[in-house]
C-alpha cells in the first residue's frame, strides 16, 4: 500500500518503482503539455485543470504525477470521486490502481477499454473490491460542421431554470450509474448544476415551460469539447429532434474547438442512432467502473 506524504512534492515508491507525488499548480504547464500529447483521451483532465487548477475542491479528488528515473512524467491521474488517468507505462498504471485504493470517496473510474482492463485487474488483485457495475461505452466524435434547420429554442440555460435542469440531470445520472444524487447529496448536486449553468455549459431547449432537450459541456478546450448528460423529452424521441439539437450545438462548438466528442452506453442503441444521425462517428471503446464505496456519493 502507498503512503502519501503530507509534503505534496515528496516522492513515493510504489510497486513498479515509479516515484509518485501529489501535483500542485506549480506543475500546471508540465502536466498540460503531457496531457496535450493525446488530447482526444485526456480532455476531461485538461479542461478541469484549466477551469480549477490542479488543487481545487471542484476537482473532487487529488492529482498525482508518476515519474520515470529521469524525472519525466510517466503518468498523471486524478484520484477521487471520478478517477481518471493518462499513462505511458504499465508500471504507472499499476501504481495509480494501487493508489486509488486509498481514496475515501470512490465512485467511478473512466478510461480506454484496454487500460481499464489492466486497472481493474491491478485494483482488485491488490485487495480492492470488485466494481459494483461495469459499463462498456463508445467514444463518438465529430469534427466537421454541417448545414441544418435550427431549433430556435436551443440556448444556454439560465440560473432561474435550475429547478427544471436538476431533476433531469439526476435522472440521467441514475440511469447510467444506479445512484440518484438527489437522494445522497442534494445540496452538493444542486450547487454543481448551478455552477455549470453559471459557466454557460448547460444547453437546453425549453418550450411551453417544459424541458425538451438538455446536454452539458463537461470539458472545454481548444482541442476537444466533451458533452454528457443528454436528455430528450419522451414526446420528442425518435423523430429526429435530439439529433437536430445535437447538430446545431455541435456546429456552434466547432467554431472554437477542433473536435466534439461524447460517450454513449453500448446498450443504448436509440441514443447511438441519434448521435450518428447528427454526424458523430465511432472512435474507441471506453469502460466505466462504478466502484464499491463505504457510503454512496453523488454524481
């Protein structure tokens, strides 16, 4: 088991002999350069670092670096409520899997399918509990805008529309993870929804006082924008309305980024069809491990 020193720059030596240390904002440029080598796989961490810095309660976890014998980065990971990682070596990935066992608030681990397989093996064989749920997901991407008929009501959500957004966002989180954030941490969940609206990252189509479409911009960089939490009201499903909203929003986002991507559950064929109709193409398989935890934590 790893021992984390109270000194954020003090190295650790886990299995694999890869020195690990906590990262702080002095490492920001180095870390962003490391993550920029594969932007389509590191967009969430890059965006959160740009938004919040390397040390912030909004990250809901701690960033760590893993270095080779010359001091260069072999891996970067966010260990916390959502665990994310980017590694260049198997030893770094193993070290992060072991370190994740020390996390007091585990919820999920997200990553490329082939790397998640190794992470899961290292995590469970070193004493970690098997995940309570494993979801295979498809990473879809779009890079080229296209012409369309616009949805006049599509726009960023307003602060006064928070209570329209909150239950829908909670519903999509529950459907994916089996955890309802409004049951376990309603105030924290509302605060995060309100912050995203304030940032202009929740997009909605509201007609007649009813929410018809919603999606969130989770990460936003010049290389990649990542979307999640898509919702289409029942009466608009299957008629192309969701695809039209997605195409319009994607066109807007592609004015400032090279790529827009999202993850969709492999079992959700209806959502896949809608995204493909909006011009999204398959790039890679991802997996999400929903972890066992001492107490249920919200999305």
